[in-house]
């Protein structure tokens, strides 16, 4: 993994707003790592009441970026590992 200029703590804090959105459906999301200006995330659906109810990956990536960027201005993108597409 390449070095990142992003602060891991700031990214993890910003991720909380995304987590609360997903936790309403029993899903969760976790920070896997940072690569450059991209946050690598993993969608967790183990306890999801309705995995199909969780936003599709491209839309979820857009929403996550919009929610996180105000707190982490250097964040350019998020990449989500989604078990539904594996």
C-alpha cells in the first residue's frame, strides 16, 4: 500500500456519519486503509436486516465521499469492498 497524506484518525471520525446511515439497516462499514487520497472501505453485511436495502456500491461510494469530504478535505475518493459484488 502506498503512503497516504490523509490522517487516519480524521478519516475514521468522518466515517462515523456513513456508519450511522448504514447501521439503520443493520449493516456497517469499516476503514481498511488509505492509499494516496483514497479511503479503502469494507461494507459489512453480517447482521444486515436487508442486504438488498443497502445502497448499491457506486451510489454508496458517492454518498460516503459527500459525507466525509467536509471533514477530510484532501479525500479524493472512497473505494468500497462490497461482499454483494464478490
